[in-house]
């Protein structure tokens, strides 16, 4: 597309299996919000969404994988993949090593697809660590004139985010341009820690929040007695995963209940046992919150996430 910008030179030397960020040095890619990444596989052109809040793998929608006949490859050329939320297996999938071209750069990587996954727009999705560019920028279109920098952590098979310490503990903060929810979403453990430190109270308002690949999990709205400040962000209300044994993102302490004069009939909290999975401490900031900013950047070599004008 005319407004896409890439920098750096491609060569056959950039072919790597599950290439590490060193293969991405001195290359930059800038995209508009919702602009797909152009990928070529076996002569077929694919449009892949950049998901900044998801797992860092190139994942095809099932129908795209079927169209490429990826599932008909010889047995020695593919393996099994499993989608887990926390420690619990959710979807079964397959993995195949493929020679690709991503925005003109040759790249060899494992490609995944999951049976029964709900596909979104385009042909699949990919995280910042799973493409051969060191510097990835997404134009958000906002008018903020400030710049904030966060320490980038993450890698293949994990989310890309920033380690953040608040008054109640530490958590991974993810900036998810693909998620359109009105509130940031905390895992159950992170939400309980935030509620305890910031005088939070559950409101009794529940809904389903998208987690990944069409999978939804229940969350509840929590109002904070004093704001949670993360860099330039200030949150008085957050969505918190309802506690459950299903996965680590649903494990954690209980949030204080609403006042006695509230109707408790809508309150559904699944109590944990000691056999539940270990808790995950994560906090996802969605697109509507990010849109005041002009640009979101991931700079792997500098280990930085940058929000800038």
C-alpha cells in the first residue's frame, strides 16, 4: 500500500527457523491501524493482521490453512500445536515450517493453525516478535504531543508487553490494538491485587470479553477508590476476569464484593481450590484507550515500547 514504509535490505541470510530478534536488526516496518502485513506463502499472497496483544506466532485462520493445503503436507513436515489460555489446553492445532516472504523479506518460520478457531478478517494474525523487523510502528491517528517509553519483554510463544510495578504488585501490561473493548482487562490475580491496593469494589456488572481466536471469558467491572496510573494512563474502572479453575488468567484472590445494599443476584464467583493453575498477572489496554496517541512502536533491539506523537 502507498502509505506503508519499510527500511533495510533483505537477503537470503535472513532465513531462520523461529528466527530470533537478531535476524531483524536494522529493519523497520510502519503500518496504519488495521493495515495488514503482506505475506507470501507458496506463491499465494496473504493478508495477516498485526496483533500486539496476542501470542507471538504467525497463526493462520483454518480456512486459509486449508486453502494452502497445509494440512496435506507429509507427516515429517508438520507437528502438533496447542492453544493454551494460562495452563489449560483450549484448542488443538497443527504446526508446519514454511518458507515465507514477509513484506519482501525472506523468512523461515513455524506457521500454526487451530481447528475450530474463529477466524477474523484477512488470513491470520501475528505478533511483533514473530516478524523479521526490529522496529515495528503502528500509526494510531491521535493528536497527543507526548512520548512515553516502557521496557519491552516477551518473545516467541509469549505476549509482548511491559513489566509494570504498581502499589499492589507486578504485572505484564499489553497494548492491544486489535481489541475494541471499552475497559482495560486484568487477569483475576492482577485485578484482585489492584483492587486490594486501590480500594477497588466489584460492581456486579458482567459481560464476555474476547481473549483469543474467538474465545470469550467472563469479566466483571471493578471500580477503584483511587486511580491506577500506568505511565500516561489513568484508570478509575477496569474489567477483571472472573475467577475460575479454567486457566491461570482466571486464578487469583477474590475481589471485595459490592456494598450490602447492592443486589447480589448477578454475582457469580467460582471458588478456587489449591489444585487450580498458578495465577497469571496481566493487564491489557485496548484500542479505544490507545487512540489518543499518534503511534505505538515496538523496538526489539532497544527493548522498548514507545507511545509517541
